[in-house]
């Protein structure tokens, strides 16, 4: 019998988010490495995450629009801080390297699917950092 996935039966995007006060995301926020708007952007990015692949096929203009901004400068700066803090990475599709996606750190921010998907998302995140 196949192992049932946590995300089975979910109608939309689903992510498991660690809620510990000493977790990397809240520590980065407390230490001033991230601003509250960066965490808000991360939440928007999580909402766009495909739970099957752990990828968000979205650009900065789409993220800005989702946050109610008409300009992308704020989003670009937030993404840079999130990347610097190790919360997100930008990867390339192996079949078409021109296609870029965002992925989140599955060990620090969120993961989707079961343990096998989390493992693959971890490998994907590590590869996107390079």
C-alpha cells in the first residue's frame, strides 16, 4: 500500500511551517537581518508555492502586485534579504535554464508533501544556492 502524503486531499497550496520561537526565521527577524515586510513577502511566496515541486513560478512584478505594490523595488530588496538570510533561493529548470523559479528553505521556512518530497526539496534548495 502506498504511503499517504500529508498534502493528499488538500484543495490548494499546502506548506508545513515550523512555529518555534527560536526558529531561524524569527531569529533573523529579531536580529534585524529581515524586516517585517520581508516576512510578509515570504508568506506571499509560500502561497504561490506548488506543493508537488516546492517551486514558485513567480516573478518580482507578480509578487509586488500580490502585495498591492505597483513598483518592484521593495520586493527585489526583500528577496535579496531573504536570500542573504538563507530563507529562499532562485533556481533554474534543468530542461530550460531560462525558466527561473523560487524555492524556500525546507529546513528553516516550510516544506510541502511527505518526507520524500521534503528530501527532494532540500536537494533542490541546495542546488539553487550554487
